[in-house]
C-alpha cells in the first residue's frame, strides 16, 4: 500500500516551516526570553513532528500499511466528494447521511469505517486538514502532531505551574517520552485523544482549582469532553473518577479535623466508584469492549485468540491466563494486567524490533519505579501519595485505565498505543513522589543518566 508519494516529500518542508513560524510567534508572545517554560516549547513540538513522520515511515516501509493509512485514504474519499459537490461533501464531512443513503453510496461504499462514529471522527478531521495539504499524508500528519501538541503543552503548563522547581522533570514526563510522541502524533484516534486529555486536565484545573471561569476555558473543556466521549469514552470514564477525587482531596485538605477528612474522602471514594459503575452501565453501547459487562468477556476472547495465533504474533502476545468474568475473577488478574500495562513488554519477551524498542522504555519505567521504591521505602512512598492530591489523581487514573487496557489488549503492539494516555500521569506521579520525599532532597531524579 503506497500512500507516501513524492508530493509528500516536496510539500512537507513547506508545511513544517509554516508550523514553526506559527509556533515561534506563540512562544515569543507568551514565553519571552528568561521564561522557565520557553526552552521546552520548540523542542517539545519538534519531538511531536518527528514522531508523526517516523510513524508514517514505519507504516509505509516496515508494516506496508495499517490503520493510519486507512484513516487517510477514507478521508480522501470525503475530499473527493467536496471537490465534486461541495454541499454533498460538507454533509458527508459532518457525518449527516445515513450509511444506507443511496445519494451518497458512491462515497460511503468506499469508507468501511463510516458507520463507526469514533473512527469516522478521525477521518473527518483528516479530511478537513487535507483541504489545506492537497491530500498528502505527511503534511496532514504533522498538522495532527501540531494540534495534539497544544493539548500536551496545556497539560505541561498545568503541573509546571504547581511544581515550578520540577519544570525540567515534568517536561520530560509530558513532552519527551518516546511512545507518547510517536504513537500520539500521527493520524490516529490516540493523537486526537491526547489533545482532548491534555486540554481537559488544564481546563478542570483552571475552572475548579484556580476558579478562572473564562469563556475560553469553558469552550476548551466542552470541546475536550466531547472529543473523548466520541473517540474513546473509556478514557473519559477512567479520567472522571480520578478528577473527582482530585478535587475532593484538594479541598478536603483544608479541613482541620483529620477524622473528618478521612470520613469525607472514604465516602466520596465509594460514591465515585458507584458513579463509575452507573456511568459504565449507562454508556455500555458506546464503551463497547470496555463496559463492565463486556470487559471480562473481551479479555477471555482475546486470550483464546492470542493463544491460537501465538506463532503468527511471534513474541508480541501476552497471556493473563484463564479469566473468570466475575468481580472476583477480575480482581485475581488485576495485579498482572496492571503490571503488564505499566512495565510490559519485558526485554526477554521481545522477538520483534518494534517490541524490543517498546520494551526498552518499559524497562526504564520499571527501573525508575524500583529505584524510587527502594530509595525512599514503602512507608515514605505511601505517605507521599497521601500528602499530595495531584499524585493521587495521577495514580487513580493510571490504575483504572492501565488495568482496562492491560486486560483487553492481548498483544504488546496494541498495548503500546492504547496505554499512552497513562504514561505522562504515571511518570509525573513517580517524579513528584521522589522529589517530595524528605529522603531525596538535593538528589537528582535522573542522576543515573547523569542529568
């Protein structure tokens, strides 16, 4: 499947120059020389652009095809409709015609994902960007990366503002971890979701913690909520309990009575759990395989499929064992699913170059986690978590989301993409736990790398 053409290579430098011109103007306007965030803006964007181009090359020259190309090719069908009949094309772009509408069959029949609202949302975005890129893959990909970067930068701003002394470390966690900027930069649902997740985090903090009720914050919050609800609602349903408890823990810390703090926190944790279950049931259809009724069944079906296809997958699969689709059965596989989600694939499980690259990053996460745990001790580790509402927020989201994707992915290739929303949160949790521990004052977190 040849998607990247000579025209891509001819136009790509032109679009990159435009993106950098816009980015430099934004940086100079908001982050003048001497501003602590200025050094990370252009490098962070550069990593996103490199990630978008790199993953395009991987799909073209290593895999020979894949879903990113399918999004793009179906977007070109929408662009063809716009060129032939602008009114028809616009209604198609907005996903107005039914998939059986005869007047649009010549277009809809070429789009196998037209009926899937979440996938078509990405197709529509790609089609819109294609209007400005002559329907070329690489320029459209770098625009995806640029837009996604705005969400990740919003997330960085949120926590760099709260931990100004940890700005370099937070920049690494949010902007520079390889899997995040590679899998979250091309024409993927994941790229769109990272935009939404970043802006939602920023807007919740601005509205509910800083009480900055500006129109722009409200608009971005509604937009990010809508995007996550449409594209991957299970991210939203992992995020909302975490954000609710973040607010509870933030405001309950102002209550002087420790006993009352404990009662309020415990009560609201139970309430958040009940609300999560209720929302999962209410949005069962939209959640698909991640609904509470389906998640265990999906995991067991995936396990059997992976077992049958183990030879073809050649080192990219993992097995959680027999899964009992009951609350107790899920509880039994919870630790293994979470460990795989956070630290898999392990080096000895890698028999493909792509899996090996993923395993290096996962091994570094495991190394950092164990280094912190042994340096500060389990007791201090837990006390630091209890003392910081942000860390609690990071870890609650990480645990809920990590368990869901670890349970249902079945192979490390899929997992490496699906887990990227939790990576910046987990990394920031580790960083803040380390630096807020009284045992680690003046000891650099990345000391073993010489940083």
